[in-house]
C-alpha cells in the first residue's frame, strides 16, 4: 500500500495537479498585486487632481485679489490726478502782486475780480439758506392750520415730503462746504 501511495504521489498526474494549484495561487497573487498597484496608481492620480484643483482655486483667489488691488490702485491714481488738477486750477485763479503791478491803473480790476470770485459762492449759499429757511417757515405756518384737517395718509405724505425737503437742503449745504468748495487761498 505504501508503494502504491508513493507511486501515486510520484505520478505525473499528482505533479501536474500540485503544479496547477501552485500556478493558480501564483496567478492569483499576481492579480492581487496588480490590483493593488492599479488601486495605488488610481489613488495617486486622484490625489494629484485634488492638488491641481486646490492650486487652481488658490490661483483664482490670487488673481481676484490682484484685480482688486489693481482697481484700488487705479482709483487712487485717478483721485491723485484729480486733486492735482484741482490744485492747478486753484493756483491759476490766484492773483499775484506782480500781476496787479503789471496791470498798472487797472490793477483794481484784478483785485475786484478776485474778491468777487472768492465771495460769490458763500454769498449765494447764505442767500439760498435764508430763502430755504423762509420757505420752510411758510410751509410750517401753513401746516399748523391744515394739519388737523388732513387724513393720516396725507399727514404721512406731508411729513415725508418735509423730511426730503430738509435733508436735500442740508445735503446741498454739506456738499458745498465740505466736498466741492475750494480752499479760497
């Protein structure tokens, strides 16, 4: 029996069977290794794509920030040039002592034109302010007598119109005195 078992184990059928099993196991191991390599390669490419996407997002944000800085710098340069132009206009409007001397007997015209130029806006502002106060007084005087006869909707509309009127006057005065007015030198 032992000899038949040894002859059976030594036969080519058993050798082929054992060889086939080990070949199958080797092939299965090769396939598993290849799958792991491909999975690793896929993960590597996904990582690279994520890195590229984050690089693109950073580049977009940098470009947006550069654009905002360029707009701010452009606006600042525009404002600087505008202020230089205003200063040049004001410098051109000044009457110097040399110009008065050069005009001779008509030098007083330069002085009067300069005085007129310097006083026209303040005088007009005071006149307009007095006229606005007078008109406001007239409106308030009329509203005192007609307010009780108005409906609530009419009172609301009148109040809103009065508010708009007063704020428009105030904004005009502030715009002149604090924004568009020259230095007066």
